[in-house]
C-alpha cells in the first residue's frame, strides 16, 4: 500500500487509511480567533474578565498623542498576557514573548500580535502599582460571586526567594574588614600611579601614562564605594531600631514609675534600659545584599537549617473558598508583628472584619493579640513554647515587672480559648485553609521567587501573584464576568 502522505510503499498496510500529516501541506488557520480555543478555556475567561476591570489609570499614563510615532500595544492586551502568564507560572517577559508564538492561548490573548520582551518588561515596570491594585478588584469580584464569607480567616507566611543570591551578601564585620583592606590597596595603587606618572613624564614628557593602574584603581574604588554605602545603610537601620526601642523603653519606664507611685515603693527587678540611638551600631553579623539590598537572609522553612535571601510573604485566607483576602510582604524573618497589620488589611480590602482568625505560634505576642486593630475578632493563636510568664520582646528591650503579668495573662487567656470546643475546631482547620494556598502558588504554578527587586516592587508582584490565585479560584467556581 502507498502512504498517501509521502508516497512510500508499505507492504503491511492493507486497507488502512490515515489522516494526512505532511508538514508541507498548506493550511489556513481559522479566520476567527474565537475558533482557536475551547469555550471553557481559562484564556477566554481572562479575556472576558480584563474587559470588566477598571484600567483607567493605565490609560491615563499614555496621555494625548500627536499622531506621530508607532502606535502602542493596547493596555488590555498587555494586561491579558501578564495575568494569564502569572496564572500559568510564566512570569519572565522573554518566556511570555516566546509563548505568543508557540502557545495558542497566549497567541489568542495577544490577538496574534507579538510584543517583544523589552516592551512587556517596560509595561510591567511602568504600571506595577496599578497591576498590584488588580488584587483588590479581583477580590471584590470573588466577594460578589459569594466566595468570601469572612467567618474564619487564617493568617500565615512563607519565605519567597528574592531576585538575589545570598552569596552576594556581606556581614557588617566583613564590610569593615574589607573596607580597610580596599583603602590600603587604593592608597598603594595611588602611590604606584604617582610613581609611574613621574617616571613616564621624565621619559616621554607630560600627558603620557599607563593604562593598567587607573583601571585597577577604578575597580577597587567602585567596590569601596559599594561597601561604604552598604555600611551606611546598616548603620542607619541600627539607629532607627534603637530609636524605636528607646520610645518603647520610655513608655515601659513611665508605666513602672506609675506603678511605683501607686504602691508607694520601688519595684524590684531591673528597670528597662533606654538605648541611645546615636551610639547604636549594627551587629557584626548584620548583613546586606549588594544585588537586592532590601531583601534579607532568612531561615528557609522548607529546609531545616538552611537559609535563603528572601522576603517574608504574608497572606490571610478566607475559609469559604481559599480566597486570599490580604497579601503583604515584610523584611522581618519572623511573624511576631504581622497579625494585627494583616487583619487590618483584610478590613481595608473587604470593608469588614472577619468573625474569627487563626495563626500559628509564630504570630503570638501580647501586643498583637491586644492590639485595637483586632478588637471584635475572635483570635485563636497558638502560644508556642515560651516559659510561663515569658515572651520574646518584639522590640529588642528586656522584659520588666510591669509587662510580665500582662504577657502571662495574655498567654493564659489564649490557652483557655484554644481549649474550648470552638477553639479546637477552628484551629484544627487552620492548616487546611492557608497552607494549601502556598502549595498551589509554589508547587502547582512553580512560583517560588520574585522577578523584581526591592521591597516595593516585590510587594506589588506578590499582590499580582495572589490576584491570579484568586482569579483561578473565580474561574473554577463557574463565575463568568460581565463586560463593563
């Protein structure tokens, strides 16, 4: 039998027919983009959803044009590509550009156009704050679809790799050592340069000099400048921490004095020490990264004993449909100060407080559970393994007799609350609510690191990542948007 595709004779093929597979066969793609994808495809949903979003702030960026120059790519198309890309874990502008050629869904969303990676990257950079605000718009759509109940919200954090290597970080002690070494090398090179200039002037006349020494000198001076800037930044951070600790210590000292006046005698124990910000120095082990200075070296929760250059990414997740109702990042490696800010952000995003909230022991502190921002919310926060009446001071100051009874009372009250039937039932669900969300982002979509550097840009990108998590939940719920 003759193969109809290639005209090859195969004796074993008798009364067999195959569909043609000739790569040189000319085909006409369907004339309508709408014929390229199934009706229930995610790309169609995103196209419909973007049409319903408020992108007026992006439009306003372009302003009036005089008609000259090449027309810009449409913002709607660019937003479609970015949202679908983040949904699929395709965040790189180069990968998105390539996908507009190779992936039918991307090609559909791009209306068969192919913006280059520089254009995609520039659009994301220019409109990043507005793209981050899409988190709130998508969240409101989830609320309208009935996916947000605010009966129980679980708060948790994960370490997200910064766009920087931990090997590009240097400790303060190492900076001081390296700074002195480089200064000595620069002085030596300057002396050598002067000697070379003098010798060459005598030999060749004025205006002649060697090329190697200036280049070598410039390289060392550049490194010296970067180290000096990093040192100054660490010193400024140390002064700011000391100033915050000074204010806290003064407040505790006032409470102590008031208590002494009420009792008519001095309290035992050591009064809080008031630090002097002017004398504050960074710890020798304090580190700063030269690639992304605002990121921090943090313990990697997924691998015990290992560390990663990262940001601490926080989310609050509603129990009804695993919708993220608040998303932020912080430079702090632990979660001690994040509970009240995250629950306040939930109220700002949705317009109401959750009925109950759960968090693991990393979030417990007397200040946080008694913060006015969490008033009216039933909190169920594990108290951890602190000794009775002791808690880690969140501000670097030492505990005193005034604060210890308050901490002890807060711990005991929370323990009793967690022992109740309602407390046990709610806290038991905490892991099942929030931890799968991190799994869906990191494992299912493969998003484990930020592309952008700096806490502002990484924070905006985290909101975009969380917005697309909610978008996927909205899509799978069967909700279909109406065009604006």
